[in-house]
């Protein structure tokens, strides 16, 4: 298990950075423009005169609208005439909405929902909401901070472009199709060595966000550097999506060709910002090329994904993805209630014992012994850390997982747990990408830490994601204080992850503590690698880099009690 750390930037600075990057990506898209800036904006209420509705549409990320302190609120902008709205960009302050809808109207009186119920997050959020509207309204119904109202730095409405979509979601009838999936290509060079094995051309077209193409480390750290895909037949290209590694292009062109010999530019920039860039373009060709002419640093060029959309070609159909659950999900698909008699071991039909030496500087040895993991007869699993010698270590504990027994992709994953208190103790409820068990190394498989609590301060918890571009101490996550600064070791609490193709919502006792938006992560941190099966892990660690050392005050034995683990779809 890797340590989960709070994101280094404050929420406000992260929000401003995300908004800047998203705006930069949109500015590169000549077909999609902001149509809300400076337009008449009204709201159901304002907190005070210094936070008017107009501050959300003034283009100034240092001013904001905030509402009165109640749940039912709205904010709307008059675009001046009916337009083909394609998407929205919201930049929330800490007082964001945990439930809201986007509504459209042509007359300012009758509104219709353009989206289902959405969940906000601190910082930038991109919303796909397409349709004809003169008035665009945010209908806000649930608050992240129940003692305040809602607060937005920016409310941007875009028109004229293609709204963002999931690459594996079938497009609407007559819309663009993913043309590049598993198609052949070529590049100026590719890397296939001990440092990137393999980072070959096909990895840019495999829809696997944890694999990438890179130019050769011996011959490819030069300009120009390029990669192209063969779509199999002539196609009309309408959109290109690039998910960059930190070795990105600051200047590049998107080009098309009928023969891979003569090329025509359909897009060019000298201000590439890396991360995810979505380009609405127009061109015809069988071959599509990214032609880089200036690099972000001393290395070469590298892309996790190079996805081409349009019509024509000879496209391959990508694998189907599970449908998103509707939250709160209520269909129980797996659980363990731990109701067996005292002394019973966890069921091997559901759990795999995971003995061995730990990582991260921990000092315990994980055993298969019943004294480290057994039922207490009162409906709880007890994971116990003991001061006892085993395999050259002075402390023992237990780690168990559902690998090979049960995996989930999307759903509501929750556990009711009472954590121990004491310096150096580190209880956790988390998930690992199932491909870890078939050889994909961490962090390329992905890790979802639903709950980590450090015994030295049991009023705080952590929820964190780990991936190739954000892991260890740089994981993407949130440290939070329990409501009322309650001591989490004094009682049972329910930790939950509500997970779908758009992101993961983390909750403590039903209250959202962090929302990881896929769109925000891709635009500000790196690839989102959480759209595949994961298995569940429970463990109690002793010492280590994250919780720090034990001391004379640390109690042994220490117990992590688990009332249940449940998964709903």
C-alpha cells in the first residue's frame, strides 16, 4: 500500500490552475467559444454585495458569486440570443454543489433539464450539456458545506463545438466515431528499453491510459518528433484527443494525408500545455499525424492516448464498458457481514490472506494466523496488530484482499470500520487494479484509497488516488477532518466510494469529503486509469513512512474492527 498525502496545493490554487488549463485547452479549439462572459447574470440570492451573480461570468478568476446559506439556489446567464450550447466549465470554490442540474430555456420562463443530477468538486469541472438555449441555469439542490451556500469563481458556457465524451461511449446517431482504436501507425522513433518497456507506437492507440508511446531515449530526444495512425481508409476527421505524458509538445501540428507522404496541417499551436488536449478540427485523410516541433523539456515526446474521431475509415469497436450506476446504488452484489462465531477466520471463499513483508518502511510482518484476523462473535472482523516476533520482525498484523475472488468496476463500495488510535498505527480500506495480479506493476494498475487514518491523529482521514503521473506522496487526494473534529477511533464510521466512469465520490458517514473528477484529473494531473476492475483490501500497518514511528505510548495489541464490507451496483 502506498502512502496517501494531501494534494500539495490548496483547494483554491488547485481550482485556479485547473480552470486556467481547461481554458487554455478550450482556447486552442477554434470551433468552440465562450459565449457567457460579460452577459447578464442573475441568481436566486447573493451572500453579500461583494459576491454578485455577475462575478461568475466576468472572466476574472479572483472574483466569485456566492449565495445565501440555504440548499435551494440557482444561477443563470442570458446569452442574448439562442445558441447551440456545447458544454460548460465551472470553477467551484470550497462551497460547491454535491447535487445540481444544468437547465436550458429559450424564453427565460420555461426550463428543461439538459443533464441529469451532477456532483461538483472543488476546482474546475467540465460538463457536457448540448442543446439550443438562450438562458443557461445551474439549478443547485445540495451543498458540500451545509453551513454555507454555494460559491463559483467562474461559470463559463461554450457554444459551437463538440461536447466532451468518454472515448468508449458510443456516439449519438450521426456523430463522430472513434476511428483510431487498435489501428496501426508509425513514429519518428519509439522507446523499448528497461525504462519504458514497451513504449511503442501501438500503445498510443490501445485505449489503455496506463500505456504510452515515447520517442527513443537514444535517438528521439530531438525535433521534430512525430507519430501517425493509419485509419484504414479515407476519413473525415472532426476531433483529436491527446493525453500527454510530461514529455509533451509545446509546439505541434495535427496533419492529415492520403498516403503518409504528403501532409496537410489542420491544426497548429505554439502554446501546448500538456495533460489532456481536446481539439475540434476538420480535415480529410487516411493518415493522421501529431508532428511535434518544440518539446516541453530536455526529453522527447510521449503520449498516453492519441484518439482520432470522425466518420469513414475502417474503425475497430472498442470493448464495451459497464453502465454507470445510479446513486445511491441499492443493488447489493457482494458483501461480508462478519457474523460468524468468535474465533472464526475470514471466509476463503471471499478473501485471500496476504502474508509477507510490507512496503513503505512498515515494521510488521503480515501473518495468516487467526490471532491477527478473526471474528469477535459480535458481528465484527478483528484485524489485530501485536507485539510478537515473526520472520525477523517484532510486530505482526494482517492484510487480506478479494483478489481472485471478487472484483468490481463501478458501484458503491463501503465499509463500516472502527479504527485504532496510537502513534505509528495505519489502518486502511482500499482497492487495487486487478491487473496487478497478472503482472502489471504499481502504480500502472491504479490504486483507490477509500480510507486511511493515521493513529497519531484520529480526527483526520485520507482518500487518495494513485496512478503513473500522481502517486505516493504526490497522489491525487484529500485530507479531511471528521465532522465536528470527532475522534474516529471512538466509534464505528462508514467510509464509501461512489465510483462511475465520470469520477469517484468519497464519503464519510454519508457526507462527501472528496470528489475526484475524471475530466479534472485528465486536464490537470494525468491519465485517469480507474475504468477497469479493482479488488478490495483491508489491513492494519505498523509504522512506516506515512504514519511515522511507534513509541512507548502505542498500545499493543491494537485492533481495527470491521462491521461489514458491501458493494452495490
